[in-house]
C-alpha cells in the first residue's frame, strides 16, 4: 500500500451535472494544483490559509480549461487527514477529464476505489467500522438505512466493542503475568471478576448478532410476494399500497407493461414487492393454474400475501382452503397473509361466513377492497408487525455489515472457549491463547487489527473518488 503519493479522482458521479468536484489528496496536493491554477486575484495557493475558497482558472500552459472554485485543506485538517484540494469545476465530462489528465501529468496518481476513505482510516480520522458506514451512508435510500449508517459513522457500534476489548485486554495481561510466576502459583487475575466480564461479553455479542437480522432488513428491505389467480386484484392492490396509478389495471388478464421494482416504505422499513413483472406482465391463465409458479415466487419472499377474490371464494371455498393449506404446510415459517379482496361485492353476512370458515386455518386474514382503498392501512400495519423494529426505535446498536457479523461470531466462539476454560479450571497459559484469539476478532471490527488484504477487500467495494 503506497500512501506517500498524491491521488486524484472525480468525487461526484460520472456524467454531466451542473458542477463536478475533482478531489486531490496527498503530500503534494496543494503544490500540484497551485501549478495549474491561476487565481483571479493572482494569489499563490501555497500561501493561503486552510479552509479557504479561491476563484480562478485551471490552465494547461496558456490554454484555459475552466473557471473553477478551489477549496483548500491544509495539514491534517481534511477528510483524508492529509493536504487536500477540491476543485469545483463545470460539470461537463470533457472538462472533468481534462483537469484530471492535467493533474496526472503533474504527478498525481489516479485514486483506487475507496482510497480517500482508506487514507482517512489509516490516518486515524475514523475507525474501520466508521469507514464502512461511509459506504452505507452513500448507498442508503430510506430513512431507517440512513439513520443506521449515521449511527455507525458516529462510532456507536465500535465504541462498544472497543470498550469490551479494552477490558479483555486488561485481563489478558494479568493472566499472562501469572505465566511469568507460574512456579509460584499466584492469581493476579481475579477469576470471579473475569467470569463476570466473560458473561457480559457473551451477552453483548449475542445481542449484536441478533440485531443483524434487523439490520439486514433495514438495509435491504423485505421481499414480499403477492400471489393469486389472474384478475383477483393484485395490481390494483399493489397500486393502492403504493398509493399511485402506475400499474395498468384491466379486466383482461395479462395486461403488459414494463417492469418496475416496487418498494413501499412504511415507517422507514422498505418492503420490496418481488417479481411485480409477474403481476403486471404475464398473467397467463394456463401458467398461473400451476401452483408451481406460485411456489417459486414464495421461495424468494419473506412475507407472502395470498390474494383471493371474494365472489369466487363464496362459491368455491373448499378448493381455496386446500390451496392455503398447501402453502402453509410447505412454508411453515413464512408469514402468510390471506387477503379477501373485492369485499365491496359482498354483503356483511357473506363476508362473515367466509371469515368464520377461515378461522380454523389460523392464518392472518385481511379483507380489502383494493378498488375502493379500504383495508389498506390495516394491511400496512400487518406488514410492519412482521418486523421487529424495537431495536431501531430504542436506538440500540444494530449490526448491518456482514464482515462485522462474521468477526462477532468468531469472537463469540473464542469467548465461549474461554468460558469453558474457566469452568474446567484449565491452566492460564491455555486460556491466554483463547483470549488472544478473541481479542484478535474484536480488533478486526474496529480496525485495531488489520492487514492489507482485509483493507483491500473493504475499500474495493467503494466507488472511486470516495
Ligand atoms: P390482477 O390480475 O390480479 O392483477 O387483477 P387487477 O388488479 O388487474 O384487477 C382485475 C379487475 O378487478 C379490475 O377490473 C379491477 O378494477 C378489479 N378490482 C380489483 N380490486 C377490486 C375491488 O376491490 N373491488 C372491485 N369491485 N373490483 C376490483
Ligand atoms: Zn395484474
């Protein structure tokens, strides 16, 4: 890993916008930019204060490339922790490329993916999990995901881990001290206090591991399948849920339209309706008769909405009950919501009769009129009830990152070995090995333990310029 050179990259998305930002960071950042920048007041960039803005021109010898605004960050007072210059130029891709090419010729190197953030980490501006949160923050597209990324970036998660690691480290040194005095049979590390710590660590680790399921939901959304025969009102219901008229609804089954992945956000949680193309495009009767197709959709979902048309249900309910039973038996762990749609076509007595027949099935039952938008709020609440959002509301730490999850699992395994060692009264030298190993996995999360390969993996997931 080379860190003593100066890197350049476009920080804004590629393509033309009103303004683009070219970011330069490294020991010679100011030097290199000053070489190609002509201030309108003829100021020398090298002599300006940190955190100042300067208007002027980027020039390739005599040729003016663009009029730009330059932001100066001197010393370690920047995102990367090294001298940085940000050039705000006009958004044309041609101008962006010209400026970057010019700086490359002056001696800059093209930044690799995530290198600005990696430098920030290596210069101690943030710990590893905070750096990873930057990537999540950029990708976050809903309230809850954004809140999570912000929390992690402020260090909520790694603070907790770092504290536990510190305590564990303390015990590790005491126990290792015992080894030096082994023939005298002394115990510097108070075993009952140590046992307390080991318990506490296990408790925290388990809670963090549990939170991963919630974190995953928040980050990626919950895939929901709407299944049911053609014309029962799936598209209409989806529209009612999304509160819009995007899907084409018709009496003719199989109305074609372009695929859009639909996401419904309820209290910050994203519900993704999977395979809505299936709902909107090919509702071929022959195809949908086979229950196989339905099962395929259900496979990919976490929540299943099974839609029936009220009138058909009235006349053929036994057949439908068998169908619901099949799904229930095949996917016992998947939340299943049976929806009787078009209730506007039923009398109250008819509806009650259907409801009482379905009671025996012990499924979640909702009644809607997608067309008249009744029962929609209740359905949304039911969807939300499948998500444990408590942790989010209580502002607890939530793990969203697979790498952290893996390290936490390994740390827990090691701590359990330590616990076992304590229970079995094993010798301090053996216990010390397990403790060291646990410390290692804790350190992996916060970045106190790193290697080039690990860093390479993490930062290559970033885009260039970040
Ligand atoms: P899909 O094939 O399951 O997607 O069904 P559609 O959403 O395309 O609806 C088929 C037809 O049923 C359309 O004419 C809708 O207007 C109608 N429809 C949908 N929901 C209701 C409802 O709640 N009540 C009534 N009366 N008609 C509905
Ligand atoms: Zn449809």
